[in-house]
């Protein structure tokens, strides 16, 4: 009977082996098919990147469709194919380098050039008469010519450092590609190539960095590095309480907390929207590990921001009350969610400070209720985008901080749906009046809201929303 049983079970073993090889083949076929689609869409996108021509808009969106399809297939990426993930990410970004630089980068480079010439970009708007000799071939694409700089001086210091090297207009986009690839590698080392592909092959990231030269990766790289250190050494090992249990802030684990706080502080020194992440970190270290540990974490977290503000105050006489996050300013051709809904209902536009105040109150509540940094940053970034008065497609790149590691759908879905924004260029080409129809806004915001609701419901525990007790 045993012999018959062995013979009887033999076909089942062959079936299992066959299933194994089919799975193995699929693990390789889908990534290579996805890679081909991403590269095809990237190279095709270059020829139709001039959205000032109405006939290019539909071809631009078709090219995006190829990248998006490849991106969807990459969700079944093999964790072992790190080399393929990095290779395709690099080639796709390099392919888009010939695309005309975006307005945001042109303004940053202008401010750095003015600072190098010993003028103060925080006092002089680009259209000042004394700055006329500095106007170059990219002058027309410099945005907000009537307004001085309003972003954090830490970011201006980075640009001015590169300005001293010489002619950053010629190579700065290439530098951003290198920094962005380092961020891709960072995600791969922590989560594997399958999760890293959620960022590396993301069509919004590829177009924003390689094409437009959006500089979000400059502060995402240090902030994400600090976040990943915290996630691995603290959150995954039991939460903030393990710091005290391991010997306090002077222990090896406590030193990793200091490194994490310092790296996140460097990122926050270049983008004020990252500061609440530091507040959460310092508060929970203070609450769980004592005053001494909290003060040490505060010193490391605040040092980059404080030093950059001191430099700006002494050297540039900056009025810090005028520094605001770009997402809570007033910008042309931008979109918004809650501010637009309030404006539609009330018939009047409210001050951005009102929505910023609401976000501040919500942030304080989330700092107290969210017991993990990943959960806090997830909800904080969603509320930031929902309440912001000036949102552009690349604003959704902030969601990558937690979207890659947690694998939630907010970052993935928003990166795809936001490309409906570029459909407005067809209307602009026909009428020469910028408008964002409600149909396009629904295509942008509904997927974002559904994905955020899915994450919220999935994050609910028996203790309630947001809360996770270790």
C-alpha cells in the first residue's frame, strides 16, 4: 500500500513542480515586460513634452499610458531584480533629460544666481530693475517674478553651493537624477526591489525628476534615510519604549535615534512641511524615554533648521514671517481639494492661513494619537494635500516617504490619477485661458480620496483609528 501511495502521489509532485516553474517564469516575465513598457513610454514622451501645442497633449497622455501600464505590472516585481529596477529607473530618467526644464527649477537657479551676485533674493523680486542684467535665456520661464523668495533658506543654501561650482543650468537636472537614483537604492536596500519599484518606476517621479527637474529628491533623500532608520531600529523592534529599555539615549539604539533625527532634520531644513515629523519624533522620545533623551533628540533634530535660519538671519536679514510652504501659498495653474470645495460653496476664497491653522490643529491631535511614525506621516501627508491651497502634480511626491514602505495605495493611485491635470493644457491651447474642469478634478481627487479611505479603514484597530499600542 505504501508503494502504491508513493506512485499515486507522484503526479501531484510533478504538478507542484510545474506550478513552481510557472511562478518562477512569471516572476521574470512580468518585470521585463513592465520594464519595456516604462522605457517605451519614457522615450516616446520626449517627443510630445511641449504641452503648449494642443495636439501634443493626447500623445503625451498616451505615452504616459505606456509608463503607467508598466508601473501597474511592476507591482508584481521580483524582489531579487534590484539591478533591473535601477537600470530601468536610470535609463527612463536620462531619456527625459532633453525635456524643457520646469518653472520651479528655473526659479531656484535664478535665486541662487542672484545670491551669488551678492543680492538678496528674499528682498528683491526677479522683476526688480537692478536685476535686469542677470536675465538669461530662461527668464521668461521664471515664475512669480513679482514676489521675493519664500521657501526655507536651507534649500537656497544648497542651490547657492552648487552655483559656486559654475553653470548649474547645464548639469543640475543630471545631478537630481543621481540623487533620485540614490533614493531608489535606499528603498531597495530597506524593502527590496519590489517595493522600490513603486517609486523608481513611478511615472510621476520619472517625469518630474528627469523631465521637469523637480527638486523634491534633495530633501526626500535625507528625510527618508532618517525615517527608514527609525522604522527599522525603533518601530519594528517594539516602538519608542525600547530606547529606554536598551539603556537610554546613550546606548547604541539611542545613537541611531540621534542619527535618524539629524537626517530628518536636514530634510526639514529644506522643506518646512517635514517639520511635524520631527515634532512627532521628539515628543514621543520625550514621553517614552524621559526628558534627557527628548532634549538630546531635539538638539539633533532642530540643529540643521536652526543653523540655516541663523545663517539667513545674519547674512540675508530674512523676515521669517514671510516664509511659507509653497503648498499654502497662491500659485497659478494649481489645484486644491478642500479649499476649492469651500470656495465653491461660499463663493469666496479663504486665506491660506485658515487652512494652515486647521492643519496645525489636526497635526497636534495626530502627534498625540499616532503611536508609530509611519502612521503619523501617512495621515499627516494626506491631510496636508487635502488642505493645501496650491497643489501641483509633483506635490504628491511627498507621499513616497511612507507610500513605498507601507505599500498603501495612496501614493500609487495618486501618482496615476494626477496625470489628468495635464488634460487642462488642451483647453488652454484652444482658449488661451487656464481652467480646470470639474471632470478633470474628479479624475484627480476621487481616486486619491478612495485610496486614503482604504488606508484609514485598514489602519483601524480595536483601540480606534490611528492608535497602535506596542
